[in-house]
C-alpha cells in the first residue's frame, strides 16, 4: 500500500491551485467580452452617425490626414519636427506609434 508523503500533497495542491487560477482567470476574461457588447457598440456607433448626419457634422478620424489637429499639422509641415508631430498626435489621441506615424506621413504625402 502506497503512502502519500508531504511533497506528494504539496505537488497535488500546486496543480489544483494552478488549475483553479487558470479557470478563474479565463472565465473573468470571457465574462468581459460578450457578443452582446459588440452588438451594442455597433448600435451606438450607428446612432452617433445618425446624430452627426442630422446636425450636418462630419467626423474626421484622427488617423486620417483631415482629422489631425492644427498643432500637429504645423509640426508636420516642418520636416525636422516630424517626430514631435507624431508624439503630439499620440498624446492627443492615445494612438499607437505606428498609427500616429502613418497618419502624420499620410498628411505629409497628401499636402505635397
């Protein structure tokens, strides 16, 4: 007859703890991403588009050259300050580095 020692219990406890941790973490992530949330977001975007259209307003996304602020455009007009323009755009919008760089470069290419 086999007798379990301390280390056997220790390793069993570790394995069970990791399994519980992974299950709890996975279910928390799953709970935060529901298909109904995506549908709700699409409905909200459609409503916002209707309101903008009704008011005669046009939304220019910051990622498009037309959506850049005047400060960013002024910096981008000077080739030596292109990096400052990218940094400012990131601060203003929260964009990632690649998106901000692409937006500034698109503005520079479009104005020339």
